C-alpha cells in the first residue's frame, strides 16, 4: 500500500505569507553559510539535504486529501483543497475509469477541493462516493448551489455512484477491506481502516481525544485502532489549545502520541494542522511531541512519529 498526503491543513487553506518565506530563506542561508565555511566546495544538494525539514521543506497549506494505492485500487480520502493537485496528477498519468472517494464528513475543509478536481469533468470516469452519510449527494449538491458555484453537481460530466455504509460497518473495494468507525467531532466524522496485503492503514482525521474520560475513550477505541501499521491522525492543537477549545473536535499532538502508544500503533503521522500555526510553530509542537515520546514510551514500544507535510509518501509492504 502506498499512502500520499495531498493536503494536511485543518479548517481552512493556509498559504505561507511573505514574512514566513523570508524567515525560512534566512534560516536556510545561515545554515548554508556555516556548512560552506566548514567545507568549502560542498555540493549544494548535499547542503540542502543536511538542513532541518523546517528549513528545506514546507508543511503546506492545502486542506485534507489523502491518496491510497494498492495494486490497481486507488482510494481518495476526503476532497479538501489538496484534491486539486491530486486531480492534476491523475490526469497527467492518464487515470481512467473508476475513482473511489471516501468522505470522513462534509466540513468545508474536506469537500471544497471537489470543485476543482479535474477527473470529475471527464465523461469516461465513474466516481464512487463512499460515506456513512445517507444524504451525501444532497450535501454535495448544496455545495454547488448556483449561489456558491458556477457548475451544479448534477451537471458534472463524470458518472456518479453513491455507496452508503452504515457507521461501524465494513466493505470491500477490490482487495482492500475497509472498516468504518464513528469519531468524536461536532456533526460527526468517520475513521477508515484499510486492510490490504497484510498491512493496516488507519485514517482518523477530525476527532477529539481530550478530557477526564480520555482513558475510557482510548480503551473504547482500542479494538478499531489496535496494531495499525500506519495511522494518520488529527493533531491540530497544542495541549493549551486543546484545553481552551474543548468541544471543537480536535486533538493535541502529545495526546495523539498517547493514544497511539496505548493502541500499539507502529507509525503515527500527525495531521490537520492548525491554520494559525506557521511551519515554525508546527515543528516546535512536533519536537515537543518527540521529546514526550522519548520520555514516556515504554521500552517495548517502538512507535515512530512524523509530522504530516504536503507531498509526503509512506509505503507499507
Ligand atoms: Zn477538518
Ligand atoms: Zn471537521
């Protein structure tokens, strides 16, 4: 299974501003200056490779969209604004036929990219919509009401097939076995577990693990999450923000680490980054989460954690 992240921002698209670009450039140039002072003539690609990810890359501002490929099967989780670039990529590689889109819920940051998803404008394509929402088609129609969009959902040239999955139930797409799990989020959200080729991938965005009953919740969800090879999970907040925004439906980075340790997850990708956080803030939170993991992980646990960056790819084999 290959997993690619096309959008990792929560709530709203968040492009970098000019101050942030300037500060990133400054930090990268300072790093390069020191590297060349120590070793004049060092190859430029080698110097770039030696930089901190915060200097040499960007977290990215597109909202949630994750692509999973397993053999011939292609699954798309959510249609945040990251779906625009995924659509361009699919067109460039000549993707034809069935497209499987699985929705966690229909908050704007999970549906808006559909409006610019080029494969939907191809009459030969059939888009299969999977969700635990009986009225998903109505919701997508509402997004494209003429007051909000120049094209109605029903006028899009692709064929559309809706598959309603009762919450908690499983289904198959090709040889991918997929299980749904309701999460804790205002208006509801669904996690998906994909089992294929002996590996397990879990996508659990937009969920709130917090509060006095957190251990009960972790226990309650253990059956679904237990032993996942890769978990991409909501980690929008710092601990302070999670405290201030109780009931908003998101999780703090360190708590996502706690949950993953409890569930014996092997690799955790922290995603749905807060729009008010710039790259520096996100790397700082990630460093705190890494220190927390080092301090509290038990000897027998080997959890690896990553911060989600647009364009990152993971391979489960
Ligand atoms: Zn969201
Ligand atoms: Zn949401």
